[in-house]
């Protein structure tokens, strides 16, 4: 049996868009729990991009726990006010 072909994010709409948004938020939370901040940041960014494409009624179909994590809790740690990865390190003296 062959692999399924992945549909590009730009072509998703309706229930497929909702399902993919849920999947990406859950994946970002899994990375967060595993302390993989770089991977979490990337998946959160992708999930947020999909979430912003949803209509208000579609956004209500996303479970509240996932919406809260995506919009508020993770913003505390990954928001624009935070130092981007790799820029806050000091060089060691040799």
C-alpha cells in the first residue's frame, strides 16, 4: 500500500483545515512537554498560521484547551517580546 499524498496547507479548507490545525497544536504541545523548544516553536508557528485562516465558527470547533494553549500560554514563552533562539548566548572565553 502506497503512502498518502500530503495536501499543502494552502489548499486545506473546512473540516480538513480544522483537523490539521488540531493536529499541529497537539504536536506543538507534545514537543513542549518533551522540552523541545525549537520544534515546538516551529509547529506553534505553523498551527497559528492555520488557526488565523479559520472563520469564527470554525475556531469554535477547535477544543478550548487547544485554543487557550495556542493563543495565551504559549504566547508567554514564544511571543515577540522574547529573545529569539540563539541570540542570547554569551561567547566563552578561550
